[in-house]
C-alpha cells in the first residue's frame, strides 16, 4: 500500500509529513483495519530534499503513534 499525506486535496497538493496535511490519516488507518488489511505499507515522502531522512522519520513516528492508538501492530 502506497501511503502519504498531502498539503491540500486535489492535483495541486504535494506530499508532507504524515499528520501535517489534509489527509485523514487516522480515518484511513481505521478503514484499513476495518478491511483487515495485512499487507505491507510504504510511507512516501518526496519533499524537502535537503533533509528528507529526518522528515521520513517524523512520518514513521506519527504512523506508529496512530497505529498504537488504534491497537494495530507495526513492525
């Protein structure tokens, strides 16, 4: 699953750190849980070329926090 957040909805939106944009990340995770999704999830982030690794870590941390709140397991 390709997973990312965007600054605004629509074609003009670019990706941002998870939890800082317009996407309903928690809602999407709840829906994946409802569908019993068990496949791999890839967090995408193509912005901030100067320090992309730090921003990817922030996204991963946010994802783990949301998963923990929802009782989901993350490897």
